[in-house]
C-alpha cells in the first residue's frame, strides 16, 4: 500500500534530520521512500491512503521488554504470580490467544510496535497461542524462553516449529515479525550450551540473552553465537547490550526489565530516574526507539529513506493531550511525561491502529476477554 502522511511534525531520530517541524512521509510497500519538510511533490500525492494532520508528530514505533505478556492484563491483581500462571495455563488455546491479542492491542495503542517478552513456562499451548495472536494483531514480537527449561536441542527445535506452525499469516514469518530468544543466566546453563545447540541457534536465527557474569567467564562459548545480547554489563561494551534495572541504565545499551507493567511505555517513561537524562531531553524516547531497537535487532529505530516503516502518529490536536506548541522541546517534554495519545500505528507499513482504533483486534475478542476476566474472579 502507498501511504502519505503530511502536515505533521517528524521526530525521525535520524541524525541527518532529527526533527522536522512540518513535513511529509511517503511509504510504499512497507518502506519509507521519502520524508522531508514542506509539502510533498505532486508525484507523491496520489497515495492509496492519505493522512493530513496538524498538531501531530510522527515517531519511530516503541520497542519494549522483557515482561511476561501473559500477565499484562492481570498486572494489578492481588493474586500471586504462581497462582496467576496456574490459572492462565488452565485456559484453552483460544482463550489464551484472545488475552494476548487484547494485550497487544493495548500496547499498540500506547505506541508499541515491537515487544520482547520473557515466557518462564514455555508450554507448547502458550507458544502456539502467542504466535497466533501476534500474526492476527500484526506486531513485532520476540518470545524469550529460559534455557534452563530446555533439556535438548530437539526441544528447542520443537519450540521453533510450534511458533512457525501456529502462525496464522505466514507473512508474519517472512517479514520477520516473529522471532525466538533464549535466556542464559548462569554458569550451569552455559555448561550445557553445546556446539549442537549453537548450530541450531544460529541456523534458526535465535537470539541469546546472557548474563554478563556468565559471558565474561565463557567468552569463547558465546563468540560463536551471531545474535547475542549481553545483560547488565559492568563496563562499556561494543556488544549488543541491555540493562534490566532502570537505575543502572546507560547508553548505548537497551533497557529491558522483567516487570510486566514496564511493557507499557507510559509507565516506563514516567519511571525513568532523572539522572539518566544527562541533560539530554531526547534520552527517554531514544531508549524506546533507537537503543531498544538497535541492541535487540528488532523493529526500526529511525524514520529514514529506504527503511521499513514502524511509525506511530501521536496527536496533540485536542484535549486532554493538546493542543500544544509543535516544537521539538515541547513535544519531547510531553512524551517524556506520558502526555500523549496515539492516533495511527504502522508496523512494517501495515496500518494497525487508525483514528485511535485497533483495526485487527475488534469487539468480539474484547468481549471474550471480558468473560475470561469475570470467570477469573469467580474461581
């Protein structure tokens, strides 16, 4: 589809033109073909879908992680995590799928286009439900499972096959929306990382998240893994890296916390300690876009020509989030304080949210989740 977004401010996070006060973006078959200030040239005006919006800003979509997506709708319950997961595991696949789809819709409508989620009990039914829900909702998603739970290479291959087999739209696989990761936390887990495991990990493009302490004690083991992310490094590193604590974060690493509530970018933005800003108002949004995307090799970290289009359009046109002056400082201050409303979401050039409504997760799924929630309270 050819999409033209015009009349908007653009917070591109691209070093050449990080902010455009008023301009346009032209997208063709999922790729940003052109973006610039001013009016679009005549040859770009005949798009299939046109958005002409004032008091709005286009931004790269947010990347969040590593909370458990299965807990997202239950994050305020008084039940223990153990009891909660027991109840979730008793749901049917279709019920679980509906829960996940509605959770994804909620995150999309908060500006999220890429999610990394740690699933501590990767049962086949859960993996299958996640893959089905992700392909329906159309969101970039990486399932991270504990390596401690895998007793053989065969189990890892089964997890990959389950995800692929359960995907309702194979375009989600072909276009890289779905991916798999494993989490290695200690030496004991590192010891069972055989060459056979490493071969499968590389062949299947699986991402390995490894604790820094285990990584530095066994560097030769991890050197053979092409997709690796080092967690909580003690020193500055050129590796892809991430911190799991808000207070410890520093660039150029990502920020991934297992607190499920932090999957919500509004909660994350308002929870960031002020000392990490380092007098740079771009820092919070850069975490959610550039640092999280680049270190995890998921999603798109900037708006630029020739790049896939994961773009959100934030409206400041009407109350309660506007109007506000459309200057970069004002926009960033509003975003950093979670003072925003998402009108449009594109994931790989596909429209997921339009005019504040999710196009892929409708009332039927939401009503099904209402029933599930009511049953949860009765048990």
